[in-house]
């Protein structure tokens, strides 16, 4: 693949101009006296008693470093315009300021969670094998299972052994259905539109609800652009564009826009086997439009609109005598759109963030002429979060939210097996479930929390949350507790326990006689600073899941959509380790996750592996700068996903077809996966512009990942089907 990217960045040659601002505590927003702010040329100044500083910096792209005793350092990437900047705020956070979050970000959110891992956008877009996609970096973090098989669906994420629907994906705090386009080729947002990524694998506070797994929140860029900047890109994957324009510098009014359209649908038909006849090869597009306005330093307003579309259509002309209904047209379409308005204020001891959103989403899956699943939904939601620094040692937080969510569902399709069950023995002869109705999945929630500084080394966060699920008329109360203990300058200990609840998706949204699924999470961890350049973190976790939805077999035979009952239970447990290193010439990390996730489908059922269980996941990432060159590599090893084996077949004379016989549920695994990705970058600097080139190669030694198995007509032989074994991407980027 060849990717050519030509962005533009307008700057001017000039002498150094003053940058004026303040350094504040990220939790209390109080000034930090004696903090050090360092410019790119090494010039450093100290802040005064109100945290103010003035530093001369040359116009153009610059990196400011802020440090202070007792705080983690922070690095800010910004653009200095002619005349300098005023009223710029740098936030510093004490180690372990909140709990169990890995943040892929430029700037920590408020309040931050303890145990965070900070990686700038510049770093995560250079991870080999991601083709510059920042959200793909999430798959390189501890606790995220490497699930790319067909059962993982399009763009689903498995966190600490939780089902994909157990976790929540949000953009600026508003829930969205998927994070990635088909097959995980690209995320639904371009990297240049992302400010930071907040990854909470578990143990999170009361401010987050309706998730028993983890939370991924993507925060879009909300910055006042001093100059016009943008890029254009074309590759075998997609064509894309991005632009950011200051509409007025006086009021800090900025317009940001981006759009992408896939090109792989023009290329893929030429490289896949002739047996696959695409009507529309995997096709996607997405677009984003954002308006930011900062009328004063304490207030921020923004309006964001974005959309995402995926479509796959093909025709199967090969008649399978066992499955005649698998002949003909196949369509799979996923769409969603959102409009999000935000207002935030930080003034004195008070902070507030108000969000309102509206959107639509659609899903369509059709096989042949008379089998289909169609679903459409609309959403209107509002959320308000307020914080009050009541005392130097006490911060109080509270919030409330509500979502109106009508859904239209129409289907004529065989009943789909629940997690842990093998696929239907014969799709063509399976009874059809016919259903058409509108129902509501409205929800509301509220929380209160207190951050208590018990001593100079101990922080306790206690909170509680109420969630109301209107569809079933149920309310859940979920208390949360996090404790952070600093044991010296280089060691921080953490612990968290909390109760969590989850609502309903897909077919679960139909019955009304069920209750929300529940989970109790226990997390413990530590972070140690080994040297100035190396840190290590570790966590152990145990999740007790109960009231899980399973299908009653007798009810399923009569009314499949009404067959769900709260009889299941499960557990996930394991350990995660992450060692990170960063110097002037190197960044990298070594991540390892051991995990076990299993389920019990009823009181008399035996314990079995969860469909997405993954015992071992090891990832090593490293990138070195050698003069004008940068060399990087990423290697991953992951245990294969469990599968239920086919142990034989039966010939049914009335159907004139063979149907498979299955063995013990999830008693075998797909082959383990491992792959090496490499990336090489080279930069050339000229008087007025810069040129960079890169080669990003996925799966260098061509060890294709097994995605699953296909069988011959009588199920006596099977053949593995695999992902593309070797994917090179070559890119050029020019900036001025």
C-alpha cells in the first residue's frame, strides 16, 4: 500500500515572542509557585506566587515542559504565532491523583484517574502497524484482548474478559456504537481530530455508568488554532483531508473539519479469490465538523457534528447443497451520526460541564431475498457535571444525565445463538423468527462523589451512582471506592472496589421481564518510577459477574426473543504489567496481560470458557531516533480464541443435507497469533518547509492470523481462513 500525505502548516519566520500563562494544580486549579517551564531551546523560568510565567519562544511549533516538586511533569505541544500567546494554562497533577485509567493523551482530564499512562498523540501515531491511526494504539495497551476473528464483529473491543457490549465507547462523553470501521482497518475518527484517549479498563468512579467492563472515551480537539493548518492524504486504504482554521483570533473562534472515504473497495476485488463476487467491497466514509469558541479564559463552548458509514455487499453464486439459502446477495450496513454541543466553565472553586447531543444509528444485514435484520434508532441526551473544591482536602462532584432512545426493529431471520453456543446446525432449514416493533431503551442516571485528601500521601475517592432503565422499569444503586497511597517519591499503591450495571442491546432490548446485568470489580495495583526515564505499573483484577442474560431453551423454542432470563454468572481475573521508557531518542513499552474469563449459563450448568477468553497477550513496542531517521518495531503474541469443535456430522434425508455435530463448548482454540510490525521514518528539513517519508509494514514475516475454519460438505475436513499476511504502507508528508 502507498500512502501519500501532504499537510500544510502556515508559520512565519520571526524573533522570539513572549508566551505568558499560569501553571495550576490539575485537581484544585490553584496556582503552583516555583514551577519550572522550559522552552525548546532549554531556556527555563520559574512561576511566581500566582503561578504566572513569561517565556520567550520563537514562532512556530514548540514543546513546553512544565515541572514542579511533588507533581508529574507535563509536555505541551503548541503553535506560537507572531506576537506570542497570553493566558496559556498548564496543568500539573500529583502522582496517583485518581484511579485505574490508562490515558493515551496530551493533557489529563479533570478529574484524572490514578495509574494513568500518558502518551502524546505524536507518539501513538508512530506505533508500527497502526498506519498512523491513533485509536489503533488502544489494542497495544494492557487488558485489551486481541480479537480479530469473525465472532468479534466489526470494530468491537474486549476489555479484561468482558463481552464487547459490557464496555462503553464514547466520543466526548456521548456513547457511539463502534470505534472502528469494518475489520478494524481504521477508526471512525482520524488521528488529527483527536486530542486524547481516556482508557479505563476497570475500577472507574461513579461518574461513569451503564458498563460492567471498561470505558473508552475519545476526546476531540478543542483548541484555538493560531494559524490555518491541515493535510491531504491518499492511500490504498482511503482518501482523507483535514483542516483547522481560526475564524477570529480575538474570540478564539476555530473551525475544524475532516473527512475520509475508503479506497479499498476499488482495490480488494482485484486481490481476493474469484469465488468472492463483490457488489460493494468493504466501503466506508466518515466526516467531522467542529466549531470551538472561547469567549473568556474560564468558558469553552463547542459544537461537534460527525457521521460514519460502512457497507459490504457481495453475491455468492456457488450453490452449497447443505445451505441453499446461502446463495445470492449478502448486505451488511452500519451507520451512525451525532451532533454534540458542549459548554464548560472553571471559575474559582467551581467547575461545570454541560453536554447536549442528538443522533441516529442504523444497522442492516440481509441474506438473499427473505432473510434480514434491520434496526434504526434515534437518541437525544443531556448531561451535566459539577465540581466544587470545598476545602483544600475535599472536592465534591455530582452529575446527572438522561437519554431518550426509541428504536425500530424489523427482522426475519433464524434465531441467533447466544454467546457460548455453536452456530445453527443448518441456516437454511432453521425456523425463522419474524418481529417488527418500536420500543424504547431510555435511561437516566445520577451520581455523587467526594475526593478526600486524608493525608499528604493518601487520597480516598468515594461515590455512588443511580441508574434507571426505563425499558424494564429497574433502578440500580452502584457504590464505588478508590484509594491511592503514595509510599515514597517513586512508589504509588492503588486499590478500588465497585459495583457496576449494564443495560440492554440487540435482541436483549425486546423482553421486559429481565433485570440489568451486574458486576463487582476488585482492582489492586502499583506504579513505580525505576529511573527518570523508566516507569513500571502492574495491576491485578477480579470481576464477579451475576444476573447475566442467558436464553432459556424451552422458551427459545416457543418465543426466541422473549427467552432471556437472568440465570447466568461469570468471572474474569488476571494480571497486567506495563514497563514504559522514554528518552530524547527512544520511546517504547513492554506490556503483558494474563487473563481468564469463564461463564456458567445456569444453576445446573458446568463452567466453560468465555468466547473471547485470551490467556496470554504480550506486546513489545520500541522506536529509536537516529539523526534524521526513526526506526520502530512492534511484536505481539496472543493466545487464540476458544472455539467449539466440529466432531462429526449427520445426514438428514428429509433435508438432503449434512449438519455438524459439535463437541464441548469452547474446548478448543484457534491457533495462537504472533506478528512483527516495522516502521521507518526519514525527515528532510529545508529553509521554508519539511518533507518526511515513512514505510510501515504490518506482519513482516507473513505469519497470517487464523480467523476461523471452513468445512467441506460432510464436515470431515476443515480449512483455516486467514487475514492478509503482509501489509506494507509507504507514505510521504510535506509541511510548511
